C-alpha cells in the first residue's frame, strides 16, 4: 500500500465524483490481483534484488565491523531466539518426525529485527530469512538428536553477538536459511540462494585475507555451514574444498588439542565427516589419531554384552568388526540408559568413543569374499549416519546406498545373514538410504519377518541388536510402517 495519504473531496451530498471513486477503488485493490509470476512482478523482484545487492556492496566497502551492540539489544535477540526454539521444540515433540519441521514452523516477530542494528542492512527478504534462522534454532539442534542424552557443556546462543559484528556470518545465515527452504521444498538451489552463496563466499574470502580473522570461531562456523550444505545438495567438488579448508583451520588452531578442548565442535565435524564419507566414499578428514582395534570401552558389563553379541553375529564375521560391534552396541545401551533416567553422558567420553568407532568402521577393509562382514560394516555406518538428521527430508548417501544394497542383497540371497540381524539391517537401511518399495527389500523383509505386526514388538528386536531410542525411534518406526504395507498398497 502507498506510504502517503490520498485526500478525496466530496460535494454537499457526501458523494465522490466518478474519477475520485476510481481512485478509491484503485487504492483499495492495490496488490490484490497481483500475480507473482507476471512480467511486472518479476521486473519488480529483479529491481529489489539489484537494489539489495547495491546496498550490500556499499555496506561491504564503507562499513567497518567494529560496532558492538548494547547489552539490551543482545539480550533481547537471545531471549527471542530461545523462546522461539522452545515453542518449536514443544510443537515438534507432539508431531510426526518427518513433517514436524515444516508443519510446526514458527516465525519470530520481525519488528525486533527492524529496530536492531545488525552487521549489514537487511532488506525485507533478508529480514524474513533472518527470522527463519531464529525460528529454525530448535531444528538446527534437532539435527543432532543424540544431544538429548549427551552433555557437551556448551552455552547455547554463542553466535548471537556475531549477528551484530560479523557481516560474513550474517550473510551465511541468510544463505543457509534460503538453502534449507529450498531443501524442504525438494528443489535445487534457486537463483536467490545462489546469489547469497556468492555473497557469503566473497565476504569469507575478504576475512580469510586477514590472519586475525581467518581462524576465528565465526569463520569455522561459516565454513562448516558451507561444507554441510554442499554435502546435502551433492556438490562433491565444493564439499571437498570446504572440508579441506576446515581441516586446515583446525590444524592452525592446534589440531587434535583444539578438538579435545572443543568437544561439541569435534562431534559436529565428525558427524559431517561421516555423512560426506557415506555420500562420496572418501576417507575421513577428522579421523581418530590412534586406532585401537582392541576396543574403546571396558568393564564387566561390556564383557557381558560382548558375550551376548556372539549369538547375533555370524560365525565368519571379521574379528575387528566384531570388536567395533561390541563397542557400538555398548555405547548405544549407555545412551539409552542415560535418556531413560533423564541424565546425560559426559560429552568428552562420548566423543572419544564415537570418533574411535566411526574411524575404525570407515578404515576397516573387509576381504572381497566376505560380503556378510562388509554388509554389517555398512549397516553400522548407516546406523551412525542417523545421528545427523534433517527435518522433512532424508539426505542421499549415494556411495553407502549402492554398496550397502549390493552387500545386503547378496547376504540375503546366500542366507549368510538371517534372523534379528537381517531384520535390523533392513530396517536401518530403509530408515537411512533404501526405498521400502523396492522388490528385493520387500522380499528380504517378508522372508525375515516372523509375522510381527506391531512396532513395539519390532522395536524390541531392534534393541536386541543395537538401538538408540532418541535417535532411531522416529525414522525406524517410519521404516517399519512403510515395510509393513501390503504389496498392493506400495506405490
């Protein structure tokens, strides 16, 4: 609507003239019949984008990032972010895991952004994306469900000051929000998103030229964002470059010592590393320094669980893989116990075990004629990949999907794997990389399923192998439901 008032004169009878009535109708209907895909709308949108780019460029060259927000502004934004995260988490807790992120999406009030000086002027579209970033806070945390039972001893909202002082960070926020919107809609990066990506890279390159900022926490955050989104959208070249850059930044900040001091960053780097390895089939960028094939966990209970696992694993299974299996099943049990009691495992201990298990799984090379061991190894990688989840859609892990498919199909056909372990591999596979409608998956499922019709019964079988409730219950139940549909309902 127009920003100025229009005064209409009337005669003694109180009626306006025809031309004045036309002006009133025009004013009232302005924007009502406007089509988003019309040439006029597209021209206006392009004009707005050029104006925004011009404003951002002016800010880049003229504004120094030295302004610090007052405590009231910073506290207000932090409170707003935390409130919206709590609202989103509460809504998501009562919703289906596959749709909660989109259906219960909530936007913070944008007025607070309009009156707060951030590091870079925001257009209306940028303001919407920044609002999305604050609302998506709960789901960014939800991408790592294992944090529900692991205490990394970090303070949430550490990024809040960067919104006021770091233009490159703000640009990465706008890019990530726009990219996640594209991801949820099942489309490739749009022109707007690519523009924000280019802008982020330009600003990142500017800061990388300065030694004091090239290894800062916000730089690390930006590169992690770029690497993760490149992996999500399957851009192998970009993801590899960003991961190599992350490896260099970590090295400059102290390497292994830096990771040990920053457990949560280490965990998120490890999760992203595993996802990329599962997608591209590459080696890990952040492996455990010393691989101990004798195992990472010890104790009487561990020994009892290892003895019970002997009845699950096929006799010919690789011995090193059996040790990794014992470690991962024991760690899963510890996480479940902590979650059920409302407690959390120590983050340092968890990350040590997680990194060791993951590194050994990726590094282990099973012999070509031992496809059952390879199948179990890939199934455990798929199981671990579920520790990183995105709302609304499943990531495509191409390398893992193709190799796991071949190994599982062969193991099923030769009956080298059967019983609960085969059921576990099928459910984990469908929950992470397989399509339940594929004929061979249906055949493997129905031949291994002894008439189980309820998820509670199947979940008990999953727990007899290994299962992390807060991580696998959602995708596992969806996989079971899809697998249990009659063939006539599979579309």
